[in-house]
């Protein structure tokens, strides 16, 4: 089983809130987000890996 990574998905429509989820890769995250929000994958503007912020 592959390791899951945290992703933040941003949508073209500003009324659709960004979605945080875990997936094995960016394409899987894109498909999962589209399914969860009920939009086509083309409605997704940006897929980013959430990185921890270091203190200091």
C-alpha cells in the first residue's frame, strides 16, 4: 500500500471552498475532490501538497 499524502484542492469557482484530503498522488487527489464536490475534474484550478511549516 502506498503512503497517503495531504493535498489541498482549489477550485475555479470561488464559491467552492478548498478541500483538504489524503491521496497517493495528485491525480488521485484531483479525481477524489471532483467526486466529493460533484464537479468535473476540469473545475479544479490547483492541487497542492500541504507541507508542514517549520517553527522559527
